[in-house]
C-alpha cells in the first residue's frame, strides 16, 4: 500500500481516512438505490402498482440491491484502495452472501468447520467487517507473494488468498465485530433500566457510528422482534428517526454553504435521499466521514434528541424506514401524545445539528473547497 497523508495522522484519523476512501466511490450507487426506493414508494400511491403488483417487487429488488450487496461493492472499492487483488476480494466477500451459506447460518444447531465452531451472523448490508477483512487480505497477499515463486505463485496465490480471506471473515473478523456490537447492546439495555436518559443519549450519539460499522442491524432485529411480540418498541426506532433528521440538517447546511455548482447538486441528491427515504449512508460516508464538524453535528443531534427520548419514552408501533413521511409509525390511539413527542425528538436533533454546523462549515466543509 502506498504511503499517504492518512498514515501521518493519529489512529482515528487514519481509520476514518481509510473508511471514507473505501466508501466514497459507493455513494452514487447508494443514492441511486435510495431514489429508487422513493420512486417505488410514490408509485405505491398510484393505480399502477395495484394493477401490476409484481412491478413493486421488481422495483424494490432493484432499489435494495446496492444495500444488500454492499459488502461485495465495498470489497471492490477496498481492494482498489488497499491495492489488493480485486477479483479475489470480491470472491471472498461473495462467499459470505451465498444462499447456501446464509441458510447454514440460519440453522438452529451449531455450525462447525473442521471441528471449529462458526459464529452465526448475517453479512448482508455490512461495511466495516468487509473493510477490515480486505485490509487483512492485502497483508496476506503481500506475504504470499514473498513466499510463492514462479509456477507455485501462478497456481496457488489466488486459491490461498480467497480461502484464507473467506475463512478469516467467517471465523475471526465477522464474529469479533458482531460480539463488540452485542456487548454494546447489553450495556445499552442495562442503562435503559437504570439510567434511561443516559442510555438514550448514548444510543442517539452513537447511531451514526452504528450505521458506519453495520452494528445497527443488531438493534433492527430487536425492533422487529419486539414489534412482533409486544406490538410496540421503546426507543431504538426513534433513535434512528432522530439520526435521519440530524443528517437532513447536515446535508441541508452543507448544500447551502457549498460554493461549487456541481458539488451543490451532488449534496442535493444526498439531501433528497435521506429526507425522503431515510437512507443515511450517503450523508454519513459522503459528508460526515470527511468533515469532523458534520460528524460532531450528527453525534450532538442524536445525543440531544436521546436525552428528550429518555425523559418521555417514545414508542414505535409499525416498522418502516423512519422519515418525515413515515412518522405515523409512532401513532397510536392508546397514546395520542406519542406522535407529537416523536416529532419533537426529531425537531430537537434537527435543530442541534443545525446549530453545530452553522459556525464551523466555512472552514471545514469539504464541498466548499476548490478542487
């Protein structure tokens, strides 16, 4: 891997540099997927979908593809960034998305690889584990290139590269990231019972980081589980609604402060995507990872809204991507004030993010810099 400016910075800056370098090329595909979701949502209000119901399924599949296959796309961009073999990286990451492997992970009994327990988890939609995995693959590749010469290198290099990388993902990288996520969930659950204001402040503040590393799917599974079992969920979904609102504020201010017409148009597309569809990745990877003020605004907005959530306790009654247009997921005849409280939480996050962004963007907004 070439020497770069990121290597001269502290570890956090280097990590953010590498993640953003891997994710920035992916943003256009995520924006396209988000806009397709929006188009499908709007078509759902027309007679077209009622007359041709399969059309909705097809359009939803096209819109979901960039997100479901995000590990495969990120494997490509990460391999380019870390100067690893692109085809081998995609093959190793693709292993984790194969239908047979997914079914194996969904089995109730334990899964063993040559007697070694395999940690059961889903790799669809994940980002951070794949970036770590492909970085490790680049290290494996250089080590193998030093040891394999001539014909042995031609025959065995990619064979060993794909095998080692895929197994490392299944046995080490994926499990470690997921166990860290589960530990965070346990801590949040304890705080919910004992110090709810602190619990939801922490959850709101860390929501942007959860999305970046793919840890949010742990909480999404709990949301769906609670909605199915109890008909309501108390906190996680409104936390992601607050994230949507704070990121909407960040994209709005970034667009208004941008000096270049082309980049202003790019941010407008990102703004439309997050506001209408709740697709947060374009703002997180396209703005927050490269602008510390924007990342701070997302954290502060989530924390402020989380404090309010901890004081009033907002419930969710239906699962949907949390946006302004799906805010009725917080509506219930049993608790008529719940919807207003959810709207207030979103407004708090939006306002705090605006306040953080306004003074700092003149110097820190990357979209305003001249190429």
